[in-house]
């Protein structure tokens, strides 16, 4: 990332946090003369289209004051969606009673698990799989995605 990209990312983080959300991902696409910035945000509650619009407007209003950002083509703000893995512990509480596909470290091995998140105690996530509880420390999770269920 160049200096301008870093400045835009810093602005995005400040605006996202000011709006009580957190930055999940910041992707820069395109060439230097025609950039597209994809900003993925999440929060402790579900993110709405209106939340994304507010963050987008706030970011743009800050960037309009910076002369070096005049060449920006587009800034897209959206929620991460179910196809993106969860990155932060604060993302998990709203997913209690949902099913997950996980990979995690345990005793030097990598394990995989399909299970339902039933509770969270500190850094410990408690899942159930076929009436068997599995407790995983958040720091041991390598990848966790919410799975969609149509039941």
C-alpha cells in the first residue's frame, strides 16, 4: 500500500470506530489513477445497509477535505457477509445458536469442527456437536465461518 492508501485506511479506521463498529477488512483494487477501496465493517449487532451508508458518507466527508484524495474513484462500505471468516472475538456473541465450520489448533495439531456455538465465557467459545461440548480458546481458532442453515 502506498502513503495515500495508508492515509485512507487510517481515516476509515477512525470513522468506523467513531461509529462504534470495527474494521474487518480493507482491500485496495485498481491502478493508482483509478482506485476502488473495499471497506468491510462489523459490530456487536448486525450491520444494516443504513449503517454502511453512514460510515461511507462519514469517510467521504473527511476525505473531501484532503487534496490528495481527489483521484479516488470509489469507496465501498459493506458488512463482511457470511462468506467471510470471523476475525474478532466481539463478532461471536451475535452468532450464538448458529452453526460454524471451524479449524483450530489443539496440542500442536490442526482440527476441524462443524458445530453450533452455544455460549462464550471470556476467551472461551463453547460449541456443541452431536450432544458433545467442545470448548475452544479464541486464540486457537485459525478460521471460523458461520454456516447457513435452511431448516
